[in-house]
């Protein structure tokens, strides 16, 4: 049996703005940014939430009846998986020899009324190795996105990296985080929006997006003893003007507390960043060996858990509105017995 060797990984968190609601131009920008990150040595390149091709931040500041045009544009510029845009992302990862993680607006090919907030991970060969849909659209995001599922709520192996991904508020979902950790997650991707307007009343304390990112991602790293690569989508002038439409109050709500990207170590403290507000690429090298000693003291899925007391079942089916019968095999439901090495598949 070979000795345990955990790799060092060069990571890049890309904090950038897409070309607002323009899928093809944003794909061009992805290719340019991945090329730049790869030239500087990145092996893992991470883009923020809904980078392709824009986060629906207008949901937070415009009345629903005033945003039809933006919603129509978002649906038109969303992508399908599989599909040409996903194939192009695969080619980008393969051409630049990187693992690519990116947030997208994913359109249901069977219903133009359904869009998911999804995250795609491609390996160095261009294979799609993880396809997540955000479990619960947060607050006003439900004007745009449907709830997702637990399909691919698991780490991708990637030569020992065991890379898991959660989208924005999912990083505060205790059971979702624990599900990844219980399956051996070693490195974590957390993606966030360009802004999060929360309260426009002058007597209320504003929501500090950078602080909330650092708090929730630091907690996951500390609890799981994992590295977290945080990538946020940036807000540029084109998006700001398209949403605020010259309204100074809306501009202030969208820019008062900018987003941030960072890399956090197993002790919960940043090892790189934060990169706040502006566009850029944040680089770091992470040593996954640091997990070992940290877990000697506190291993929430091993010696610091009680598998005889606590268990968690997770339905990993990708749900469909119809389930045809007549010769087709039934879908399976994976039941994870959290805190043990046992994983059992049974009929759904």
C-alpha cells in the first residue's frame, strides 16, 4: 500500500463581471480569463455565482412588474446542459489544462419558465465531473430560479483533491455542508453574487456581503478542516446602469457593500485575499496535507462524531416532472449513512 501523499494545488479565484446578459461574449471572456490564470500556474480556476451570463440582482431592487425585460434577456442568454455552451466550457478546460468551476444560469430545455442556478465543474480533460443545482433559491432569487436537488452533492475525486461546491447561501446550509464533508471533501468551492441589497431603510444596518462571506466560509473551513476557494461575480458599470437606470438610491444599494473573493485555510483564516469589489484573479497554493493534524484534534465526520447516534439520508435523484414506466429502470435513491464509510443505494 503506497504512503499517504496529499497534493499541493495552485488555485485561482476569478472575480470578474460577465458581459451583461450576453452568453457568447461572456464565454469569450471566460476563455481569456482562464488563459491568464493558467499562464500564472493555476490548476483550479473558479468563477463566481451565475457568471454566465449574469446574476439577477435586479430582483432585489426592482418591483417584479418592472423587470420583465431583464428576465426575458436572462432566459434567452441562459444555457442548457448538455449543450453548445457547456461543450465550449469543456474545451476551455481541456485547452488550458485546468479544472474549471463556473456558475451558470441553466435553462430547462422542456420549459422556458424554469431556470436553475447551477455550478459546473470540468476536469482537465474537459469532462463534466460535477453538475450542481442550488438547493434553494434565496429570498428574491425565487423570482428567477427554481429549487434544485441533491444530485452531485458530492466531492469530485480529481486525483485526491475531493473537490466539493456550494452556491452562495448553501454555504450556510448545515446539512448540505455536512453531506460533502461526510463524503471526504478536502477542498471546497464557494461562489457568491456581485451584490446583495438587503434593506433600503435609512435606519437599518446594511447587509455586509464581504463580512458574511468570510464568516460562513471560514466556518465551513474550520469545521471541516478543508480549504475553501471563494469566487464572487463582480458588478460592472454596464450591469449597474442596466439595473439602476439612473436611480441614485438603487445605485447606492447595489454598491454600498461590494462582494469579495478569498482563499481560506483549514483553520478558518484567509491564506489569500480578500479581493474586494474590483475585478481580478486571486492566486494561492494550498497544501492539502494540513488537514491531517487539524483533524487529529477535531474531526466532525470521524472521531468527533457519533455515527451510532446521528445519521443523515440524502436523496440524490435528479427529479423530473414525469417518470416514464414500461421497461425503463427505476431511478435510485442514495442513502448516505453519515459518519460511517457505508454508502448504500436502494430503489427510490
